[in-house]
């Protein structure tokens, strides 16, 4: 069976810095944080919490009034990111050609349309309404984004949705890799989106005592992965999409190739619902390298999961140290959650996009606010404060989820032969 190489030819991002992936990457390189104090509306919260909000996004402007009116915010992020990625890939819009029947969607979300559902509950419980919107089911379902993307782009292959907490969109990208690699799809729009900034979600995460705190200017530096004074994670919203296709197809149509999605590894800690385990993460890291045919000596950068929790960060660094051995101190590591927050099910796609741009630009964005590394997190090359220009051959993007699910994506730099 032919094993196709997989090219990344389109990028779409909806984030706190806007919808331009390149401009957003520039701001990450500068160490700019998008975290700010936030209170959702409607809300029973009285005190702001640090969060990352996509203030610049307008659903009607991006998607039209009809689509905006029948979709949850998470799906709106996803559809807009997918349309942007499709356009960035130089693919035709309008009436879909017949060959798009071999096009697929692989999407990831941890929560789906939780905002639509929560707003409906507010209407019933606080406003005394006895009916909810007849669109609530199709707005709240986890596969809404994938369905809308397939309809908008005329993609008639499989439209699947993966919901594996914080590993959701990384696993979606891994499954998309397999579809292309084994000839089951000619093109795949893959990614993830999340809109978790509701009162209920913030209260639930706060109850677990893992949310960072900080008001005013202090909110910007509230998420400090790997730092000795780290104090928890910050929730964010947004979405990202990558267009994947076989290398030979991309080259034939003269597409711009950002990077190669070369490998994917997944594992389960089979240990604890919320406590990470280094041995489980190591299995996923090694599986991704093996799947990509990469030796540890070829790997130059890891976009880490790095949430900023006291328990999670040292486990991740321990796994990297054990996988890379003596070479671990030469591998650049950073966590862009320090600036973008944790987008839960969307975070794997957003960080995969950042990793692709790191390879394309030969630049590594930093872990912002990292001034004093926790001794338990030493042993790797932390990129702190602002980004660095580095020669990169290959990179990993790691996502580790509650439930013990781990997913790692391996990307290889594209070197043009023309």
C-alpha cells in the first residue's frame, strides 16, 4: 500500500490577536500576553478571573447572519478558521467540484456547544421561560462545527468529531494524517475550536483549584508555565484549522507547503482521571517520533502542553528528559499557553499551527513570564521571555488531557526542491 507524505498547505486561526496567523505569531514572538481580567455575561460571578477572549471576532461579519444565528460560539470559531485555512491553501470556493467528495473534516472539541446550552438554562431558570430555542440541539451538539464546515466547503467524505478533553484536536489531526497517508481522503480540513468562557465552566474549573488568579495588569502574567512561582492555568477561547493533503497533490497544483505532518502518537496513562503520568506521556512522544521516522537527534523544538499547574509541568519535563536523554538540554521547549491561555479541546490545533509556523519561519516563540525555572522543570532548553531565531529541522506539539489521554504530533520542516 502506498504511504503518502502529508503536506500542510493551509492555516486558519481565530484567536485573541485576530485571524491572521502570521501577525499572531509575531506577537507571540514578542512575548505579548492576551490574558486579561474577565467576567462572562450573563454570570453569577462577581470577581473577574484571568482569561483569553477573542474580542475581535464578529460571527456575522465572518459567517453571515444565518449561520451566526444558528451556531454556538465554538462552532463559529471553527467554521471561520476552516474557511480561512481553505482560502489560505489557495483552494477554490463556490460550487464544489465532484472530487471534493473525497474531502474530509476531522475536528476536535472538548465541550462542544456548552455556551448555547448554558444560555438556555439561564433563560429557563432565571427568566422563567418555559421553552428553549428549537435550534438548541443542533447548536449544542459536539459535531456541529464539523457538519457546518463540510456543508460550507462541500466535503463529502467523513466528517468526524473527536472529544477527548484537552487532546481533542491533536487527536483529530492525527486521525486526519492517517486518512491522507493511507489514501482514504484527497484533502482534509482538520483542527479544533472551543468557547469555554461561561460562568458554569469558570466556576467548575475554579472548584478544582487549578485556575490562576490576578487582576488588572497582574492578569497578563497569571499563567507562568515551568516557573517556580506558577499558580495555575488560564482558560482561553478560539480555534484553528489546518488543510492537509498528499505531498504529491500539493506539489502538482503548486501549493505553498508550510511543513510536513510526519507523525502521530497517542497513549493513555490508564492511571488517574486528572493526575498526569510521565510514562504515559513518554509512550506518546516515542510513538510520534517512531511514526515520523525521526531520531531524537533530529528534533529541535517541542511546543509543550505546559499549562502552568504545579503538578502537570514537572511531569511533562520529566517525560521529555527521559525520552531525549543526554540531548534533552539541547531541545528548545516553550509553552504558548503563557500568552494564549488553555483553549481545552482547541489547544492542540492552535499549538500545531504555531509549531508549523515555527518550522516555516525558523523561529521559536517563548514561554512568557518565565523568570525563575522550577528546579523540577530543569533539564531542557527553555525559551523564555521573548522568542528566538533557531535552526529547526523537526518539532513536536504535545497535548495531554484529563482522563490520561496523550497525543503528540511530529512535524518536519519543508525544504523546497524548486
